């Protein structure tokens, strides 16, 4: 069954917010949250039907695991891959919606 983060963009936002706040870098927080807002806009508009939330959740879990392992290089690699894949998922949704 899908996790809460897969179903609710608000929970996704809280997840990202908690992560970026842990850096104690206010500039990074502003950039990340602004980018997330833009990225989630299609989902809030109801265009997210068919988005693979499970894939995103798995990527989040992989990222957190690398943080737990204190592996910054691997965590960065996982996050970069997540951003690229998330962009692809959103682009697919927008294309399917004719945007």
C-alpha cells in the first residue's frame, strides 16, 4: 500500500523542509523550498495522476539511509539522481496533460 508521503504533497513538503532545516543553511532552505514549490505546482493543480510516488518515496528513503550511514558523497549522488528523475516524472505528467 502507498505510504503517506506518496499520497500527500504537503507531507512531501514537510519531509524536504525538515531535511533542509537540518543543514542550518537559510539560503539553501529558501532555494530548496522554492524549487519544491515550483516542482509540486502541477501536483497541486491535480495533474499528478499517474506520477510514480512510490519511486520518489524510495529515493527519499535511499537518501535518508545514506545520511544515516554518514556517507555524504553517496547521499549527494542519490539526491542528484532523485532530482533528475523527479524532473522527468513531472515533465511526463505535464506532457500527458498537454502542457
